[in-house]
């Protein structure tokens, strides 16, 4: 072992992965399946069935997930080691549901507002098995990939996951991400949304 004294530093955005539990996940999934408002025109996805929720249903889901948003803010304070840059409150933004079928995908994109989240409401076993049998350099069918900065062989520039039912990701809205297509005859369902930050007057000066 080299006799070297050193300090390492966190770098890049905070990406938080958690799990919302089966009960809450099923409650949200039931609301999502009853959505009827087409949201494709407002999104980058190459997915035919993308729905948004009315204000009442959106607020119900936002409240169910509120503790996870606050967890992200608490973790972000520790990550940045600076409370002065963090908001005092949050405001709920838009929310939509992706019903992804075979051959569909989400190209690399970013979101609006400040904080974004993705919840996997249903990951079919067919897609899981397809991903297991995949051979290649990407994260494979049905997976999600987050990217920050430029590709470099000596730098970590991406995190990739095959999300399972109930998995939730929270991240700054500017963090680029993409979802890969699959070929299985199944429907991968995810909930996505955005949160805005409200700062006190001292933090906005």
C-alpha cells in the first residue's frame, strides 16, 4: 500500500435510489391505469401510450411520495455540505405515466423544474428475462441509464439500472437519462414527475 495522504471529493449530481413498497406502488398503479389524458405532445418519449393525471389524482400521488422528496432534500444537504443552497419548501409540478410497449423507448432527455423522479410501477417478468439474456455494452432491454458529463474511460459518467416494481429514482431535473427498448410482448409502466423548489429571500439574493 502506498504511503500517501489524500482527500476525495464528491462530484456531479446526486442520484438517489429507493423503494416505495408494494402497497403504495399498487395504489399508484391503480390510479395510473385509470388515467385518460394524452401527454405525448409534451414529452420526448417514443411511446404511444403516455397519460397525464388530473390535478386531484396528481396531488394524491404527490402526497403519497412526499416523504421521499424530503428525504432527497435532506440527503442533498449532506451531499453538498451547504444548507444555504437548499430550498425551504417544494411545489408539485407535472406528472405522467409511460405505458411502454415492445420497440418503444425514451431517447436521452432532461426534465423541467428542479427535482425529478421516476417510479417503476410494473416491470414484467418477460422484460426481466429478456434483459438477463442480453449480451452487449449497454444496460440492456427495459433498463434506464443516467448520464452526466462526457464519456471518458477513466471517469464515471453514467449509472444504469433495470428497475423493478416499486423502485424509485430521484435526481436533479437537468440530469440526462434514457430508457432502452425491449422486444417482449409486455407493458413496462413507470410514473415520472417534476418538483419545483421554493427558496427563502436570503437564498435568492
